């Protein structure tokens, strides 16, 4: 599918298999989420624009590059939070904006309960973070909010996507590229991804 990028990086595949394992404890699980988020963001930010500026090395002056665009990270609460640290390691000046959505267990539809965005966007590129792109409802609703807020470039960075969720986001927002470590088989009747990794929030925060 156009605008869907599945990492082929061996490190991502290696770490993802460990992440999926039922024997992986929360501490290790959090580390892996952080590391995979960083690796995927490395791929997702390949097209960021640069400005040139003069750097003085110990030997002479030269033209160096600096990121031109202000980046906003929008983790979908709560499991997207674990991805932030890994991306901050790469882009420490990225701003983090919170939008809280929960999935209604009956309808599986997203309900917005928290929104801390200021009136005007201060960033030109937003990365929406959610390890699991399941139904695509939360991702799509978050993209709606960010577009209404006026963000010009939005990208979704997840870890595992279900075909149903990818289709949902792609149909509603074909302009938003989706970066994933893997696309899995399907959703089960409770909206969990199969084979997946279980509940990414519970596994990070030890609440399962
Ligand atoms: N959210 C999760 O944490 N896991 C899934 O499989 C689907 C949604």
C-alpha cells in the first residue's frame, strides 16, 4: 500500500521478536519499545529539511547542517508514551504534545478525554506515536485533531500494524505516511492484533 513503510532493518526485526515474546518482562519490554521507536524514527525522518550554518572546527570554518523544522511528538496515551524517550535520544528538542483518547470497549471507537494542545501549532512536523495500529480509530482521530490544529506534515510511527487499522488510516488520511516494524495478520474480536504482542500498555507498565 502506498505511503506505508515497513522497516526491513535487521535490528528492528531482531528487537521486535524479543518484544513479542510472552517471557519479556516490563523493564526489557520498555527498553525494546524505546529502541525500536528510535530506529523507526530514524527511517521516518529521512526527509526532514535542513538549514545550513557555519561551524568552526578546531582547524577551519565550514558549512554544517541543522534541522530546519520544529518537530512535535504526539504519543497516543498511554502506550505511545514509551516511544517518546527513544525519539528524544535522537531529537532532544522535539516538543511533546498530549492528546488522550481511550477506546470504548463496546464500540471499539476512540473517545477524546484530554487535549493539551495550545491554540496555534508551534511545530511544522508531528509524529504520532502508538506501538499498536489496531483498528486505526485512535490514530485517525488524532490526525483529525492535528489537521484541525493546523499541522502541515503528519506522520504515524507505530511498531505493529493490523491490515484493518492501516486501511482505516490510509482511507481517511492518504497523505499521512505510516511507519511500522511489521504488519501482522488480523485483529481478533476484542480488537487485539494477532499474533501481536498483547496489550502494549499493560506490558510496559506492568499492569497486565
Ligand atoms: N492495543 C494493544 O495494546 N494491543 C493490541 O493488540 C491492540 C491494541
